[in-house]
C-alpha cells in the first residue's frame, strides 16, 4: 500500500522488504522496475536481489515481457547477483541484445563470474 501511495517512504520500504527477504512482497516490488526515476528502479532491483532465489522466476518473467530497457538492465543485474542457474538461459539470450548496456550486463553477471 505505502509503496504506491507515498514515494517518500518507498525507498526505505523497498530496502526493508529486501532485508526481510519478504517473498510475499515480490509482486509489490516488481512494478518499481518500470519507475520513471532510475533510483527507484535500482532500489527495487536491490530488494529483489536481497530476497534471492524466490524472486528469480518473477525477474525472468519480467525480462520476457518488458520493453523497458532500464528495468531490464536492472533485472539482469539482480539475476546475475543472485546467481541462480535457472536464469542462465535468459541471461545468455540478452547477451545479443541491441542495447549495449543490457548486452554488457548479461555478459558480466555478478555471481556467475565465479
């Protein structure tokens, strides 16, 4: 509720949900990947990363259905940081993306680097 109602507290709430690893909040966090302010996009990606493996399926679905390049770049970053092998295929698919930032982020995923 407060994530949609008041952006002034959204930053703290996104951080808190990530720290609590609140799987129930994934559906509330995902829309922030499409926020017009990249700061909130990054905070959402951090929260999803902190939640971890429970957010992988939702992040993959986001990548398959979104046209938002900034949101996709941050979703790819979160997946790479989580390092779940089930995300490998979608990351590999985006290595050839026409957007150089999406391509680079897919080619250099955090925990997949070893």
